C-alpha cells in the first residue's frame, strides 16, 4: 500500500512539473495597442490576424466598406423618398446631401462620421501599418452584466508548438441584461508564416 501511495504521489508531481514546464515554455510578446476608431465594435470580427497589406485592405473592404454599403443600399431609397416629400423642389445634389446627413444620424454611420465614407477609400480613415515590421491582431472581449472592468490582453509565443497565444480577460459584475464589450487592436513583431495563433478570453464573474 505504501509503495502504491508513493507511485501516485510521483505521478501527481510529474503532472505538476509538466504543467510548470509548459508555462515556462511561453515567452511573453511585446505589443503596441493602436486605435482603429473607424472600426466600431459592432463591425469588428471576434478575432483577427493580419500579416500583409493585401490582407489589411481586404479586411477593411469586408468589414467596413461592404457592411456600410449594405446598410446604405437598404435605407437610402426610403430616406430619399422621405426627403423629397418633406423638401420638394431641391436638386438631385441637394437631395443627396440631405439624405447623407440623415443617414449619418443613425448607427452604424453615426460612429464613422469622420472616416471618409462613402467618398474616400476606407484605407484613408485607418492607420497605416508597416507589415514588414508588424502583424496586426484583434480580439474582442464582451459579455453581459451591470458593469465591467479589468479589461486586458496578453500575447505569448511558444516555439516548441510553433504557436502564439493571445489572451484577453475582464471582470463582469451583476446580472443586468446589458452587453458590455471592448476591442483590442495590437501590433506585434512579424509572426512567422509557420506559426499558428490561438485566442482565449477569460471572463470572471462577480456579484455586483
């Protein structure tokens, strides 16, 4: 019985050591937080990895231009008809300007008033990124509650597994039916093509 107990203890110790070893294999990655103010949380993907300028422009087209175009095409005709009924006798250019002002009073357009849409390509409303020196990561942290704080993010590199790990965390309080979210945009040193990335969000819930 004593021998069996020692064997079990040794197994537990071995597992614990393996876990410690795994944590020690993680190398912290430095990063810079940047602002993509023209990309509201409601339009951003849950997670994002962008390694090249081509991927960046495609991301902006998919998540910014095309989403706004879809809303524009859906609501523009009705607002134009309303504008003509309420303001007869204007020119086409005047109606266009009036409807544009009306559109930008509502979401999601009210959140991108200074981003050049629809006149300029979306790249002009977003920061320039040197992808020879950086990889862009994005991670959203959100949940329901009355309040939230301690939002944060960490990035690790594990060469043994050829992977990066991006971890987000926050504390949410109470059981209110309110959605609270925050999005982080990070620039890290260039991530090798052979490496994968895992995203993980740790939400701690407390009474509030």
